[in-house]
C-alpha cells in the first residue's frame, strides 16, 4: 500500500517543478477576420471587373482556403525566400501573401470568385497587411501599458518597503 502511495505522489508535479508544454495557437478567427477585412477593402478600392467575390458563402470559403494555405504553404515559402524577406526588411511577406491569395482564388471552382491578376492580389495583400499591422500595434500598446502599470506599482511598493528599513 505504501508503494502505491509513493508512486502516486511521484507522478504528480510538485509546485516548484517546471513543465515544458508546447501550445499550437492557430488564431483562426483573428486571421480570418483580418483577411476578410483586407479583401473587402481591396474589393471596394478596385474596379468591379478585377476583384469580385460573389456571394457570402464563396467569400467565406475563400477566407478559410486562404487561412489553410497560410497554415500549410506559407511556412515553406518563407523558408525558401528568407534572404529576400530579410533583404526587403519584411516587405517580401506581402508578396508571399499575394501568392497565397492568388492561389486560393485559382483553387476554388466558383465562378463568383475572381482575382484577375497577381497585382490585384498584391493590392489585397497590402490591405490585409495594413489591418494585421494595425491590430498588432494595438495589442502591443495594450501589453506595454499593462507591463508599465505593473512595474509602476512594483516601484511604489519597493519605495514603501525601503522606508521601513533603517540603514546603519
């Protein structure tokens, strides 16, 4: 009985133990909303014969297809074009996004989805990048405010603790 009890405690992590976990976060909804917003703005800013999406269902399927291609093909493209991305200081990612958008529009068999050229896909990629950048900036500012707020309270607490100490 004692042996079973020791084995039971050996399997449970102790409070000071470090666990290494890997978490795959796909950010499906955020990515789909940013892609949809960028594609809709690109549709508004181009003429109707160059970029059109048909009905809401084909547009939704296009967004999910873009997400899937970003998940599967984009890492491979990034690895192969890494020197170009570094040389252009990240702007090369916009060209990869354009390839993904153009490829997704060509894969789907619907007549309502049309991206007439790579340059139209590049324009859509620009707007998707602008929205992604804006969301990233908003999130980073919120995180910076939270860290500064925590550090500010820690410094005030440290001042209060230092007041109680008598230096000799």
